[in-house]
C-alpha cells in the first residue's frame, strides 16, 4: 500500500523524510491498520485521551533486514485544531525521536521546538509522560503540551500492547 493513498502525499512524504533523515540506511515498511479494540481501550484509559482516528499509521524500520524500531504517526487535538506528530521508537519501545509534522493552532507552537521534544527520548510505555514529572511545560502552550504528552503516552502504551502483532507482519 502506498503511503500517499492513505495519508495524503504531503504528510506521508513528510513522515518518511523525517524517518530517513534519522535512519538514512534503513528500509521502511508502512501499514495503515485498524486499531485493535482491546489495546485501544487500555491505551485510552492509561493516557486519559481518546484516539482521534480509527487507524494506526506505522512504519517498521529495518537495517540489513533487522528490525531496529517503529515509527507511528498520530493526531491529537490541541485547543481546537489537530496536531499531527511522528514518534519513533527503538526495538525495545523507548522513544528515540518525536517530530511535530503539522501544528495548526495559532498559539502554542513552541512544542515544535526540537530542543523541547528531546525530553521525550528514552521514555517508555510505563513512563508518566506527565507535565511536571517527565515533561517540562511551556508558558502559553499548556494545552498543546498536555495534548501531545498524552498522545505520546497513548501511542506508547498502544504499541507495547500490539508490538507482537506488528512484528509478525513482513
């Protein structure tokens, strides 16, 4: 399945370009799959945030045919508009990178700052992702910070529950 058919050419290309900048020698395998209901429910409860789409957009990242990680693209709702982000994981499900692909709100755009996004590196599904604990706040961007942090928690928990299903797909 081509990414552009599912995500739209620009978002799919932006996501794959971001992954390629981080892992230039990797091969990518993309899939858009319906969310697994039981994992979806658990992830939503743990993050206290609902999924805004009914599909997962996931890339398996491989180097020399060895799985080295995953990338997932998702949306969260900021104050009013969706925020589209990409989260990359190592094969042990530690966050390795986070990139905001589209920020559509008028204020709070500081969450796109790569230095601020660095703080998520190394967090795992069992991490809190909570502002004031694992996550520093940003003055004037509280809603965006909380929305993105909850989305990252939700996706991390979800991936931890479905990783076996994803790894079996070659």
